C-alpha cells in the first residue's frame, strides 16, 4: 500500500521533467533571494552591533546565507537532473545519485523551516543582548578618548536621532550615568565638587540628557537640563514636557525594528519552504516513476510513481530495522548457503553467542 | 552622392533590423528611467519646499517627465516599425509614416538638448530660491503657533540634522534673530528684559544655536549656548573648536545635494540623446536599404543604405531653400491673384 500513488504515461513523465526543470530554476532564484535577505539582515545587525552585548543574533543571518547558497547549489543540480530525466537513457546516469539527492533535499528543506522558525524565537535573546549592550554603551558614552570606545558617543547619538528614542527604557536612564567626561568638568568649581561628593561612586550625575534625545517635533526649543524640576523653566507644562524629548526607550525601538525585519523575512522564508516542498514532492514522483520504468523494462510504458513505497508505519519500521542491523554486520546469521551439520550447527550457535558477548 | 553609404545583403538587413529593435526597446527602458528620475526629483523638491518658501520652480522635473513619456512612445513605435520592416507588405504600408517619424525624433532630440541646458542653468535659480527661503525659514523658526508656519521648526531641525548644516551661511545666522518664542520667555525676569531692550528691534538675541546644529561626532557633549564666550565653558576656545556644531551653512549643503541630482540627470539625458541619435541613424540605414532594393520581390538581393541622400552641404542647402519657399508661398499666390481680381 503506497503513499500517494499516481500513474504516469511517457508523455506525462516528460512534462513532469520539464516542469520540474523550470521549478528548479525558479528555486535557484528564490535561493538567491534567501541569500540576499541573509546579507541584508547581517548588514543591519552589524550597523548597530556596538550597542549589542553579544553577537549571538548573527546566527540567524549566517544560517540564511548558508541555506541560500545551498538552495542555489542543490536546485541547480536538481534542474540538471530533471532535464536529463525526461529521457530513460540519460536517467541511468543519475540513477544512483537520485535517492541521496532526494534525502539531501528533504533535510535541506527541513533546514529552511528551522531558519524560518528561528527568526521568531530570537526575540528574547535579542532583547537581553540589547538591554545589556545599551547599558554598557551609556556607561561608556563619555569615554571618547579611550581606544576602542571613541565612537560610542557618535553611535549612540546617531541611534537616538535615527530611531527617535532616548536612553535604555526611557530618558531617566541618563540621570544615572555620568555622561560628561571629567576632562570637561572644572574640578576647581565648588558646584562641580559638591555634585561629585553627592553620591557614593563619585560620579557627576545630573538630571539632564544629551542633545540627541531632543525631539524636533516640540514647539519650543529643546530643554535638556534640570528635567526633574519643571518649575525651573518658564511655562514648562505637561504638554511641553511630553513633546520635549523622545519618550521611547532605545531598547524597545531597536527591538521593534529588528522584530519587524525578521518577521517579514520569516514569512518570505516560509513561502520559499512551501515552494521547495512542492519541488521535492515532484522530484520524488519523477524519481520513483523513472525507476519503475526501468524495472518494467519498456521505456514507452506507463509506470507508477509514489511518495513512499509502503505505508508510513511500514517504512518507518523498515528504516528502524536497517539502522538496528547496521551494527550487526559482523554477526554470522543463519546463512542458508553455508552447509552446517545439525549437531555442529547447535555448537556453532553457542559459540556465536559467546562471540556476541565478547563483542558486547 | 549619398552620405556614408553602406552595402547590405539580406543577412545584414535582418541583423540590422533585429539589432535596431533591441536598441529601440533599450531606449524605451531609458525613457522609463528618465520618468522615474523626474518623479524622484519632483518629490525631493516638494519635500523641502518649505525651506524654499514654496516658490521653487518645477520646470526641470515637469519637462523631464513629459519628455520621457514622449520618448517612450516614440521608441516603442520605432521598435514596432523595425519589427514590421522586414515584411515587404507591412513596409510599404509604413513608408509614408517614416518622414514624420524622423521629424518627431529630431524634435525630441532638440527638446532633450534643451533639457540638458535647463539642468545646468536652473541650478542658479535653485540657489537663489534656497538663499531666500532659508532666510524666511530661520526667521519663522519660533512661530510654531502661527498657522501656516507651525512645522517650520520641525522642517528646519530635520534639515539641519539630515544635511549636517547650521544656519543659512553658517551658524552665526542664528545669533542675528530671535529663535525662541516670547511664549517661553519669562518677561518678568530682569536678565530677559535687559537682553530684549539691548537691541533696536526689541528682539531676544543670544549667541546660541538650536540643538539640531550639534555634531554627534564631537568628543564632548554639545555646547549650544554662550558659543562666543570662552569663559562660560571649561577648556573651550570658540575659535579653534571645529567639531562642536556643524560649520557648514544649510544653503551650501542643500544646494550641493540638488546640484548633484541635476548634474546626474543632465548626464543621463546626454546618454539618452546619444541613444536616440543612434536609433535614428539605424532606422535611416534600414529604411534606405529596404527602399533601394533592385528587385522588391527577391529578398536576397543586395541594396545600399545611407544617412543622407545628398552630401551634408547640399542637404543643408535644400533645407534652407525649403524654409525660404515656405515663407514665399503667399507672395506668389498674391501676384497670381492680383491680375485675376482686376479682370
């Protein structure tokens, strides 16, 4: 009882081969699209990698890139095979390769699905990485003279301007770090010294934010200093306070940005996966049909094609048996070709068991 | 004596027709590229029309869009003509359309040349419009409560951030006008009153700039206020400090952006002109080669193709003569009518 049995005439086989050739070439294009999407995601992540604490997220674009390249290669080969399959003589060339090719394509298709699902699951890891990375960046914002961190200030400023965000969770995060370098603080001034002595760690903390937090949408010129005392500024009401700075935290802004990109990518990858599955099914039918034609001996006759020769349960059982027997190749079974006398056979069996024990 | 004669046999004619068909369809693609460039330029002008006082001239993009559509149409028709030319019946039907088609193509090339000229000359207009528009923009920066100017602050801030510039000529333009609205000034404060009374027009002038002038690449946090006062900030010399705020003026920055767009458009239009000229030359060769076939029934025969039937000077002379007679046609008729009227 086969799974998905279909009868194919010679003409139908040839049409199937041609159709699969075309579909394989379209799959090469979709493989290139996968590659392009992987590269795009990699570039996007690397642009802002300074504010991410670890690069684990890069696993996703790398997977997309390798899958895309594999797709191009496998489908290119598949196109060549399918073109040859229309003719029984040429098929003989590929006979031995077909089964491994189908198995390979099956696993590769599973990889594509894994890639698509991974895009959804990476969100929590990304959030953690962004939280730690942004905290780290804000702490080292002032260190523009330390090698390795000189451009952190510029990166963080450009990030806040481009993504319209301020701080990690909100603008109050800037109140907790010293973001003005001691090089630009007049340490002889009493006001500065007081503020430094004001807290345990000797940091110059203020209730002010960098200029990149300012929102151009505000109707009044930006107020950056003394943000926790609205009365210090003339006519600084609730509305003005709301519009003055960017309200969103940069972690949320970046998370939304990357989640949006990855959701669109995973949707496209799922569609590509469905397409590959279709191609795989077609190739399997073609393979079984051609093999049956050769078995029947007459190239002009009808043949059957199927997905699985026996039912799902039987195929699973036979595969499991194959795997089990892989380890037993050194045992001498009851081989009917060996002439063993009955008494000797019993002794032989005992010595076999001893052998098994030794090897076990 | 024909100008630039080339001999054609059947294979050469077929190859010429096929090559010319591809060339015409490439020209259609080029026309589509020109169309999208025109739309892009128009959108860019519209996006920033607020800092140009809404008085910028849309002549260049409008003409470009029109010419690109005309070019697409003419080239598509030319491609169709090439496709039909190898069939003798269709060719005889199409022969009368050739002369007007050539005239149209010449007209298109002339207009494209005009477009290139405009791309170069209109840059001056853009510069002047920008200078005037930015002056108004800076003056109306504080008027976020006046209808029609509410978004000037936002537009100017975003322009300064995007183009990395400050003020009209440079950042000192901000010192000469009041960019903080009176709504946010505490008029009961003595300092504020002093400052307002210290100048003739009663404006609150300061030596400070808006936050959008700040340079993120500066190693120190941005200094926006008291820019010319060295003692107001620790370790600060306004004469040597270059990285704190953008030093370029917005007029120069925005103009160089538009100038580069217009120059690239001009260069691409020159490319399209060359393509169109090649198309016309090819079509002239093809049509003359097909017309001069000794035996129209036998496709295998040889023929000649040329660019001009007579030499260059003679053709020019003929054209000038025709233009002159166009003007004299009325005179001859009057002379003929006058004796009839008397009799």
